[in-house]
C-alpha cells in the first residue's frame, strides 16, 4: 500500500531528489510547504499535492489529516528545509504521528521519538553506494592496517550561495556541515571512530585539515569555490569534483549518485533505515571541526593547503592544481 509523504522545503536544492525517491518507491506526496512559491516541479509528480507557503497552515493541514481517515494520514515527513530548522521540523513531523526523514539536535529528537513511538531517519546516502560498500568490506578485512586517505570535495557555487542561509555558519553549520557531513559520515562508517583531528584552514569558502580514525589517517579538503576545481568550470556545465584515494589508489565513485536517495527510501520503507544514533558521530565531528581552533599546517596536510602556502593565498591554487592533473 502506498505511503503518504509531506515535504518541508519543497522549493529547495535537494528536494527534487526526494520527490523522485518518493515516486520511484511507489508512494505519493500529499502535502508540501515552502516560503517560496516557485514549486512548479510538483507537477512532474502529481497535480493534487496540497501546497502551502506558511508553515502554520501546513501544520494545521497535517493535523487535520491526522484526525481524519486512516488512509489520508501522513506516514512520513521529509525535511528539506535549511539546516538550522531541521530539528523544529522533525519535531513537527513526530508530533503529527509520522516518521521523519533527516535529523539535527539529536538528544531532544530522541526524547520525542520515545514519546511518539515514531522514528527519525537520516539520509546517509553514501552508505548505499555500491562502490563504497565494497570499499568498507575490504577495509574491514584488513583489521590492523592504518590506511592513508586523501579526501577532496569541491562543489562550485556562485555568489548566491554566500548570500543565502547556506553561506551563514549560524544557519548552515558552515562548510563542514553543509557540504561535508556525508563525507564525514562515510569516513567514520568505513574507517571507524575519530580519535583526533586538526583544522589547518577554515573560511566561508573552504575547510581543510586531518583526522585520525581507528583504521585511517585522513587528509581532507572541502570547498565551494569554483576556482578550486581541477578543470575550468562553466555555468551549466560540470561543477563538482569528488576524489578519495586510499593508500594512493583512487576510489572511483562519481557514477551512481543520482539514484542514491531512492535506495535510501527503499531501505527506510523496508525498516532498514539509519536512525539518530548512526548519524550522531558525523554530526558531532562536524560540530567539533567547525568550532575548533585552526592550527598551523603540519607535515600531514592536504596537498591543496601545501600549495596555498607556497603561492601565498587560496585564490591562486586552482591553476597549480589543474597543472598537477594535466
């Protein structure tokens, strides 16, 4: 039987992947809300979705459905709103008797889970990527080995990014949370718990440092500056670069990203979704990286930071990095 979903933040960047996952798993969106009304994408999935621009009216509608016929009630609330609103919107979903997909402020949400008997699910999509599952299984076989890992993630964003909530650390959690959270979860999931960390560089465009994990030493670099891409990016073209090397070997996982949300939804609907406790380590580590002191780079630094030091500033890095890949 098809499940009823409600989506909060349906006009946002990530919402289309969730809408597609809901449809591809045979379910339907019965209600959606966003303060912006540019949500014509809903017509690609259904014509009868109730849409609201005010969260209060949306909440009232969900409460009305909760008190109505069983088949009309919302089974799941998908939270695609800005990061700093996630915990509030998760609480709303739990209190109308729905499971919720995507959490923050974990302790309070766990308490409400117990009160309502419903569950908050995290979208930890890298855990369902076939290539990364293979990597984890291989690493777990080598129990005593400490691996050398280099993680590089650059996703170019324009000026709008820094004018929006995404560019405000107070609202988004900064680079480590907003674009790095899934990669931090991946590292912890594959290589075990974090023992220590150092932040070598941090601003509104990029962060870098190292992390000591149970089974790995990791150099990491995160950026939203298009000039950090190892190729010349053009509007409308490719603007993302993901690279993970383990002991000098590149792990190719660029392909297969488009359907990861659908795989996550399939697992959630099958009762195999990831809950709060599985999300906690990455959320905690992202917080520590964001709030920790920035230390002078040492011998174990990401190659990007080494180049920044040599050329005297991050704006000159891109040319050197492109040359290194030619």
